[in-house]
């Protein structure tokens, strides 16, 4: 007889009242609805096709979906209606929730073809919104809000006198000021507690960024209202892209996403970096901090402090790419705004130490296709020499390499227009003893990218700076490496420029002059080129500032006749406690300041003109930052700029008149009042003329009376002449004593 439960013998050890614990099995096999549905997405916006075309559409859609993660045809469900037509959407299952989230960020809003753009959403979001009654079954057209004109974010560019602004952060106070030549700056806005960390301008001056515990805020417009906020908790550093389209934020502490956060998602949980879209205020992608190479503790077991490389994400000149380096291994290039990895692969470069994008789109000779360039270097590995490479993006083609030997370190310096990149190479002997510095200059715009070597330098180069929009450079050298010695060694300042050649080419770089026995450590070029300040910054050995002109209009030494520069020291000054030097964006003024962030005494600033004449100095208690507001690129063509330079003497008369009037405030106020009255009268007269013209048209009369038309032919056009007359009413002279 077959066994059954009815004839089983009773187990004396079994207690029927004892409850069996199934918790382990329940935990293993329990269906978790939220976790299971997190791998599903809904793809909407698909074309409606009949049953026979469904399989073809699924295969076409699968190619798009595979870019974000792993899925199959069987994981795509496309519902059909009673008319045997697809409904225009599909359910897709990925292998992991992370792949589903990546698909939403990667594919949402992308065009499927010319007439269809797909929308990708989490199925759990759709279920939640529908369950909570947020989706109405009946369609109601959205209410269109009335148009509200926004503030002009670059209103400051139209300032009649062409003045510039700067931000001043002192104590807990942050203020923005108009610069005035010799008078105290004019305050525009001043707010207490405007920032909790520091402030900075965006690269084109559109926004003022403030840093807070809960994230970053951007301010702008004439009312200085908040334009956008980026909720990155405990943000430590930020970096804008050159065109202000994107911003990267970083925090030392990994991000903890709060429940029901309207901006951040679980994808940002535990990350340190976020790439944001500035216009939309939404994160594009987040990343964790790479583990830094090298030991974490020293020989005594103490933790080693290692500096985070910043910026970790570097932008191409046109905001189309952003790249990140994994030191010693690879460089990852991402396409903006989708943040897709270029060609879905990283660029493997063994031993890579550093890289820099060209700051402008440099057009190489003979290359007509679009490209962005970046330069990188790798150290000596085994028997392989150190190497410098120039790579083209998006092709990933290496357009130039150069091998280097006995290299201790290298620094990459691009010229502002991308025409040159200088590799500052510190060399050592076979016994690893430091020797000197060579300069390897890649001429990017020339055919084949030739490399010129400047090997006449016998000392160590501690600072290098290209002339903006030019081809000259300044270096600071020292005979021995600067250490933590109480008295740092003396430095020398050397100037270089190309020699003259026939035609439009650029000659070889030649040494102009060297100034020895200095303490200088900083080089600050005017943003317009030509003028440069060489200064001693944050040093106990000196506080001098030297103002140099490389196109001096006086006599030129005979030994420098064949060079494209005429070097002249215009002025020397000193500012005790100086920690920062900053040019205004027009190249008219230089500001040196002493910040409490770097020293405890002598907080304040000095204002100089480009010739080195001291215009104003002011002590500011607890001064932290003083930063000029950048200006966007000019809309004037090169021909218009050339015409202005040609007629600069004519324009200078107007500027001199304005300066003369500004010296007398009372007179300036009287003139402004008269100009305002004249402007109002002219506006009233124009309005009256328009009303009179309309009235005559209604009455069928000619636009002008016959007697006025006849007289107008003989008379010259009316001119409004404003004349200011100064008269001495009384003058008394009295001798005392």
C-alpha cells in the first residue's frame, strides 16, 4: 500500500503546539515588490505600429536600450489594443536597478527618429503617482502663466562709464561694489551671512556663487536675486565649465540622500562629485572619489595627508566634453550633456600623471574636421622613457608624442588661445640629483606640431606664465629648489619672446633679459597682454610688485632689435602682507590684497593702474576675498576693434573729459542733472512730434506745413550743443603771518 499521511506513525518528540520558525525561508523567498519593480522602466513616445511591424520596432528599440544596460527582446513587453495596433509605449526590464536608473538618465528625451522622441521613467514612479491620485483620468489643459520678464543677467556690461565690479568678502559680510578710480568704491549690495564658506564668480561673470552647508546658490540680475540652487550637502568645492553651462560640485563627505528629496536620487547616495546642468538645476551624473595612489601612513605609522587633485573633472573649451583621470591608469572622457562615456570605453594610458585640455579650439594646419585637444604626460616606467602626448577628441588619435629622459616632474602650460603648450620639465642626474629645467614648447597650429626646446635655462623654474592672447612668456628661476628653509634662496625673473621673421610666421623663442637677486614668486599678466606684474606673494622676504611693459614705445636696445618685444620697467611698489594680485577684466587696474585666510595681520587692499601708479589703499578688517567680476567676450568684430584702436585718440578726448568732470563731484552732479533734463525734453519733443504727425494724418493734411517744408530745405540739421561755462565770481588773497 502506498504511504500516506493517514498511516504515518506518530513521532513522540514532535509537539504539535510548538510553532515552527520559517523566518529564514520567508526572508529568502519573500517577494519584494518595490525591489523587483525597480528594474523596470516605461518607454513612452513610441510609434503606433501593427502586429506585423511590432517585432521590427522591438529590435530597433533594443539597440537604443542596450546603450544603458543589459536587456533582451523577451524583456520588452509592448501592449497591443483591440485594433491590433501598439499603444505607443513599452515595459522594459533591466538586470539591475542601477541599469534602469542609468537608462532613465541616458535615454529620457532622446529622439527615436525624426518624428518620435521617447520618454523613459521608472515604473514605480508611475505606480506611485497614480496610486496617490496625482494623475487625473480626465485631461485638463495646463494653465499658461502670464509672461514675466526676467532680469538681464549681464546688465552690468552696459554701465555708461564702463566701470567694473568686484566682490568683497570680509568677516560674515559679502558686498558687491563698483570700482571708482581714486574714490572709495560704490556699494551696490551688501548682505550679512550671504555665504557660509566662500564666494566666486562664474567664468563669464553672469553669476555670483555662494557656498552653504546644504549646497550651492547662484545669484544675479540687478536685484541680486537667486537664480538657481544645487542641493549638494556639505559642498566643499565647485568648478564651472568655461561657457557656464555646467558646474561640478564636490564634498569630502559622501552624500547622504534624504527621503523624498525632490532633486537627488539614490543614484547620488555615497558619491562625492555631481555634474549639474546650470540652466535646469538638475544633476546629470554623480561619481565617487578615486582612491589616491601612494601609502596611507608614513614610516612612524602616522596617517599621510594627501591633497585631492582639483579640479578632478576638466572641461573642454566648448563645453562639449568633460574628462576625469584615474592617476596611473586612464582618462575617461564624457560627452555632455548626456554624460555618456566616449565610445563607451576609457582611454588607457599607463602611468598617466596629469592632463590639460586646450583652453581654446586650436585649428591645426591641414585639419578641417572638428576636434578638441588635450595634452598629457607619463613618467619613466622601467626602461621606458617619460612621454608627453597630444590627443585629439573625439577621434582619440594621438597627433604628437615626445619622449623625455631623466624626468623628475613635469607641468603642462597651455597658451590662452591654444596655439602653444609648454611642458616645464624638471630633470635630474643619473644619481637622482636635481639638475635644471627645460621647456618643451609644442607649436600646435603649425604643420606636424613641431617641438621647440628652450634648454638655455641653468636653474630650476618655479613659475611659468604665457602672455594672454600672445606668444611671450615670463619665468621665475632659483639656483636651488625651495624647501622649508627659514631663508628661501634668491630668485631671478627672465623674459622670453619670439624673434622677428618675414611673413606671418612666428620665430624661435629668444631670451630678452633677466632680472636677478629678487624674491619674486608670482607672475600676473594683464588679461589683454603686454603688461605684466611680477610680485613677491605671501613671503617674509619681501612684498614688492614690479610693473613691466613688453611693448614700450621708447628707444629699443640695439641687442633686442630682432625681438618682438621692447621691455621696460614702468614702476615698482610694495604692499606689506600681500597675498593675492588680481587684474580687472579690462586690464586697466591691478588690485593687490592681504587676506585673513592666509595671514592674521595687514588685511586690506591697494589699487593700481596698469602703469603701477597707486590710486587707492584701504584697510579692511577681516578681509577674506576680493575678486573682480569677469566680462563676457565682446560682440565687436576684429575689424571694429581695429577701427577703435586706430581712432583711440579721438575717443580718449571723451574719456579725459569724463575724468575731468569726475574730479569735481558737484560739477558732475550738475552736468548729470542737465543731461537728464535734456534727455527728458528730447523724449517729450519726439512724442509731441509723433502725436502731431498722427493728428495731421487724421485730418488729411500733409506731414509738414508748406512753409516749414520749404524752410527745411535751406536750413542745416538742428544741433543740440551743451556748453559748460566756468566763471570766477570773486577771488581774495590774504597773507597770514
